[in-house]
């Protein structure tokens, strides 16, 4: 039901959004998608009471009645204005608003602006190689911490940074807090040395299982160079992971169209095609069954490309986690974003149809398209 903004003491952003889709999805979902696409501006009267992380300025919000968290960036030009506990926007001829709660604290440590331990919906993300990756995708901000630290002359070597993060994760596991989450994602960047990367994944997997975590563990990484085109080798590696307690293998394709893949993803990962991902993930299905997935990033290429990739995965029973692209750091502001909020809403609805048709699992991430 449409909830109009009544409180005359509150301000709204000046920009007007024109929308044909808001009545189809309702205020709450429209605002969720809208703030992922545009970020939020903050009412001046409220901005002194908040303290966003300096390097990657972002917040988590719960929008409307939902307990789901959504990660948003700060954007002074956003038509979505946040004030204390309300998100509002001028949409078509009226002012709309939803209740929203802001979380100042993210799960993780304040020594990091992007912590190696983060909550993402019902799951916990361990991202110990977050501070560097050999692919350096233009849409990713994981290395930002490391790059900034390096420019300030306080960076650690790659190896000691990995050790520092793994130690941080082992200390966290001793607290038992991971048991509040039903899934742990081992969500790493990707090193060009596949053996080194596998060794680290297995080490963290063993740490999780030896600390008696009984929830599911999912892993996400780029297809390793040494096994991606070799089924026999792939199956051997997948089985090893399964024997160490891994429940799901995920490999984020992110972009579908070859031109955009090459533009945004450097090196080997950028050279892989949607077909390569399908073969690799179909091999993984021989070991993990339906517990195989991929991420598709919506917004950096025409939406029909993203939908085509999602369709290829859905048809093969590969679980996708489509996310909405957000420019979080300055260097990303020049990335061209395809589509307005209405187009993201339509893409989300098309994907919901696919979910029904192919019986795909829904994963409600903080950046989720659905
Ligand atoms: S491969 Fe993953 S971690 Fe590495 S830069 Fe790309 S998106 Fe980020």
C-alpha cells in the first residue's frame, strides 16, 4: 500500500523521480532498489549524528517492516533522503516515505574500513584476502583499504596481511559468534597462484569446522587457472574441498558481455566467457549437486546481458546471486551505470520469474537485485 509522507517538519530531497513501476512493487521494495542504485543523501539536521567509515562511506539500513539489511553509499545528489528513521523521495506527483533504521556499526573491526568479517543478511562473510586481488576489477573496492594504507606507508606485505587476517578470523571463531549465522561465506579475492589460494581456503575451512561450526559453508573465488579447463583436475579439487566440509562452490562471473568483461576485469578472469563459467560450474555440480552458484552484477552492462547470463545459469540449475552495482569509492564514479530505478525494478521482476520457473534459491544479500 502506498504510504505518503505526512510530517511537514521533515524535508525531502529536491530531485523528482518519475516512476511507472512503484505501484507494482510497492514502496518498500522500490526504496530498497532505489537506494542501492542511487545511495542516500542525509538531511543536514541529522548529518552530525552519524559517522560513516571514512574510506568507504556506507551504511546499513533496514527498510520498512523488513529485518533485511541493505548497504547504501552516501551520495549528496541522491533523490532518496534519510532523516533519523525515515527515507523519503519525491516520486511522480507525491512525496513517499518509508520507515528506515540505520546501523552505525557493521560487524567487524574498526581497524579496517572494509572488515575481513562482515554480516551479509543471514550469513557471515570471511574475506581474508580482501585487501588485494590479482584481478583488480574496476567495480570492486576490496583492495581499497590496502591501497590507501600503502599510500600512507603503513601497508604490510601480501603474506603478512594474509596471516594478519587469518589470525583475526581464528580469534573471532573462538568467540562462537559465528553460530548466530546459518551460512559462512569464504569470499576471497583471487590470487594468481592457485595453489597458494587453495592452501588458504582449506586452512580457513579447517579452522571453521574444527571450531564446531555446524552451519553451511560456501566458498566464492575466481575459477583457478590450473583447473578451469580440465574436468578431471577440477573434480579432484572440488572433492578435496567437499571432504574438508565445504557445502557450496560459487564463482562470480559478475559481467556477461565479453566487451564489458574485458573492460572491467583485468587478466585471466576477464578473458573467461559466460560459456566457460557454465562449463566450470557444471563440473562443480558433479560434486556439489545444486549447491553451485555464481554472482552477476547488474548495472555495468545493458540489463538484457545480465538477464541472459542469469538465464544460462538458471537453466543449468546454477544458483545465482544477482547484485546491484554501486560505486562506493571515488575512482568508480566514472563507471557508467545502465538503467534507472524503474529498469532495475523490471530486471528484478524478470529474475523473480526465472526463480519460479527454474526453482532457484533466493539469497537476500545486502546488495541483492531480489
Ligand atoms: S576478482 Fe573479486 S575480489 Fe578480485 S577485484 Fe574482482 S571482484 Fe574484487
